[in-house]
C-alpha cells in the first residue's frame, strides 16, 4: 500500500499481524498512523497503533485505545444493521 511518501507493503503489514508479541518500531508505527489516516475504518490498524502506544507506555495510550474501540464498535454496528 503506497500512502503519501510512506510505503506500508502487505508483507510488512502481515508480519506485524502474525507476530503480535513483537515490538512495533517507530517507523512501522508511523506507517500504521498514515494508513489509518487514509483508511480510517481499518480496525486492525487502530488496534496495532494502540498496542504500540501501550507497549511504549505512551501517555496517549488511553486515547488510542478509545479510538480503536470506537472504530471497532462502529464496524460491528454497521455489520449488525446489514444483516
């Protein structure tokens, strides 16, 4: 996925998802943050960002968790209304 000047390829995205116990690098975090700017309803992107903030004990962790939860809840509600 080419996003602005940053490239998040599907191999890197898959690697991050398949290895949930590894630390997300600063560069990967930057790419994930740009990914969710371009694809705001990408649930896994928001969840991975919240994880990275949590792992680094960043003071914005709660805010990132709230965003991830809101995106996931919105997706769930949209799915329920379609079925």
